[in-house]
C-alpha cells in the first residue's frame, strides 16, 4: 500500500472540470514530479491533497486513511502534509524566526524555547540563520522561499507538496532552492512536486507524471518520459520546453 | 525562431528633425500680465482692509505686507524674460542643445511667475470678497467682539461634542466588530445572522444621520419612558453609535477581505484553525490597513456631533446659534466652525501620513 494514494480524483470549478479523474500513488521516501503546461491541473491536484481544495469525486488516502470528504480533522491532516507555494506566502508581519515558530508553538504545542532552538537549527541548515530577525519584505525571493520550506519542515511533515516553488524566482536564485529540495530527497522525505524545472525533475524524481487538461496522459520513470515519451502531446510539450532552453 | 524580414523597416521610419527649443517669450509676457493683475487686486484689497479698519496701523501693515508678497512673482517672470533672450542668442549662434536648455529653464521660471501670480489673484479676490460692501462679509462672519463674547460658552459646548464623539466611537468600535463578525459567519448555520447584520448595515447607512438622531433623541423617551430622566446627550450617543457602527462594520470586513487569500491558505496548510488564522495572521495585518479608514470615520463622527443641535442639546452649535440670535451676526457660528477645523485638520493630516507611510512601505517592498 502506497503512502499517498490519489484515486480517480475529480475537481470542478462551476462547469469547468480541472481534474478529470487523476490517480497517482506515492510510496514512502519517493519523489514524484508533476509536469505539464500551466492550467493542466498540477497546482489544483496538490491543493486537493492537503484539502485546501475540496475534491468533487474520487478519494485521497494518506497512510491508508481517507482524508477527503466530510468529518476529517483537516488541521490534524495538514500537520502531516507540508506545502510550499510558488509565491512563498510568508507572513509579512512576522520576522523570519516567528514565521517558522508559529505553527509549532500554536498548533503542535511545542514550548517557545524548544521551538526557537529547532527553528534556528532549521534556518541554519538552509543558510538563513543570520536572517532570523529580518522581515520577509527585506529578503530576496530565493531567501523567502528557503524560509517557506523551513516553515513547512518545522511541523515535521510526513509528506511535502511543492507547488512550482522556483517558478517565481530569478534564474540565479533557483539553484539554492533546488539544492535544499535535493537534500530533502536524499534524506528520504516523501515529496510530490509540480515543477517546470525538467532537468531537476529528471534528476530527483523516481516517477514523473505528465498532466494534460486535468488528466494524466503519461506516467513513468523520468528516463522513459523525457527520453522516450509515448504520447504525442508529451512529445510536443517536451519539445517546446527544449526550445525555451529549460531542458 | 527564424528572423522575420519586414517587421522592421528603416525606410518607413525616417530620422526626425532635431527638435527646436520651445517658445519662452510669449509665456513670460502672459506671466507678467497675470502678475500685474494680481498685484493690482492685492493693492485694492489692502486699501479696502485699511478703510474697513479706519486706517488702523495694524491693518495698514498687514495690507502693505500682502502687497510686498504679491510683488514676488515678478522676479521669476523677469528671469523668464532673460531666459528668452538667452534662447534666441544661442539659437542664432547655432548652439541648439544649449538653446533648448536655456528655453526650458526660462519656461520653468516664467511658469513659477505665472503660478504665484494666479495665487496673488485668488488672494486679492478673497480680500475683495471679504471686505466689499463696507465689510458686509467680515461683519457677518468674522466679528471679533462677537467671538470674544461667545467664546467661553462656545468652548463649554464644544466639550460636549468631544466627549460625545469619543464615547460614541468607543461603542462604535465594539458594536461594529460584533456586526462584522456576524456578517462573516460561515455556512448555512450563519446565514440568518449574516442576513440580519447585512440588513442592519444597509439600513443604517441609507438613513441620513440627522434622521436617526431625530428619531432616537425624540422618539426613545416617548417609547421607553425610563429614559426621560436621561441626559439627552446620551441618546445622541446612542443615535450616532447606531449610524456609525454600520460604517465601521464595513471597514472591519473590508480590511479582513483585503488580506490576500494566499495568507489564509498558508496559515491553514500549516494546521492553524480558522480562529487561530484570524488571530495570528489576518487580524494583525488587517488592523494596519483599517486604521486610516477608521480614523476617517472618527473624524466624520466628530463633525456629526453638531447634529445633536436639532435636539437642543447644549453642544457648540446650539450654543453659538443662541448667540447668533442674540447678537444678530453669524460670527459665533463661524467660531464653532473654527473649533471643528482646529481639531479635525491635524487628524486628517495624521491619516494622510499613515496612508503615505503604508504606500511607501509597499512601494519599497
């Protein structure tokens, strides 16, 4: 049984069906990448996993327990499922340290001193310790994104969802952020990530899913998807990515 | 991508002629005419001022000072003329770039002369307006002896305006919050309360404040006889609270709604509940945005305390209107206006300061 099971998930906004029955399994310690054009449903799928969006059909199981539908303790679920957004979404009125400490102290009930030590250790590990007292507005995009990753990690999630976390960054800042994700993958964190960084996906993913208009068109090991795509749409997508210099 | 010949065609875009320096002399002449007209008006106004005060030394000095100030715009205008001369000299010598710069400086100077000249015309007109017809305007609105007679009672009355405004606003902040929370209750369970709060806000924003004051101050003692012993200013507080809570509820709601949904998404995805998200993430950010509009509502409330005069509550307008009928001049009412100006303008400036600070912070972010 896979750690995360997404079974035939459907999601609509009004008449527009964003996800048309998507099924993916993510094993423990596995890194799965979602690729596909903008609007193909990658972000929506990630937001369904931690229930920021309610699904309209199908179900999602984490560690064998259904997390979709009524009666699920969402706050409990979200402690286990970390998410990092494309636009960082740090809390602008709190220092970097407070951003990281907020959820552990408020939700997990860790005492202040312990939470601070842990937050500082995490910030240290991504090279942001000396910015602990700064406010998000004073940081570069890459620095903000590193803090956002640490903020999610502070809750010790069992799975991380990364939603195009380098898409808003200047090219020279992407590397630092990807290096952290690489390290997390190496440490065995289970991750489901949407990305436009094909080279990175090729490197860290054990499985790549190509989404097209809300459905998975092709799924398999990165070697197969990138070097020998079977579907015509996958081939077209990848050739356009190559033209833009991203692969 | 292959290059596309034909997208850029040099032959369709001939090099433009170098632009000539702008005209200066005509602007300077116009500025001079305006300046002279302004000076003439101010001189006439100064004469009226002196006549009205029967040649009093102070009035003469003030008039003379205003005339002196009105002469100032002549100076930049003259510099504008010298810019015009320089421009034609340089242009004749073939120094196009230098001529353009001289012309730009000359126009700038002449424009300054023009702007100050127009201001002198406005001041001159105001002096004329205030003192014409043997000082009818001054007698009606600005009679100093009427001010000094009514001052001590007016300021006692104004004290009522201030405490009514402060007490009302404290109540408004609380009641408005209750309304705002009711309006934001989620789901079907909250629907009836949402509806009640929405209807309340719509109704009390639709009714003119003066109507609410009238209904409450005269109606409540008839309907609830135990309030007949109350100081009627308390009923004024009730009326203003009812009205302004509707506005303030809207400020609260809009402030919270202005925080981007991604902040809620970030907080909720960390496991924070709805109340925790409100407390730790939304409210602290929204408060900063709510302070300027709340202060604006507070300023409006202060001014609307004058509405209590319709119920003969002895606030500043009631008192000064009594003096008006006693002295046959509106000057005491002008005094009430001055009181409001004195307390309101610093607050308005403070709001501007907060708004600018916020804007600068966002631009700098």
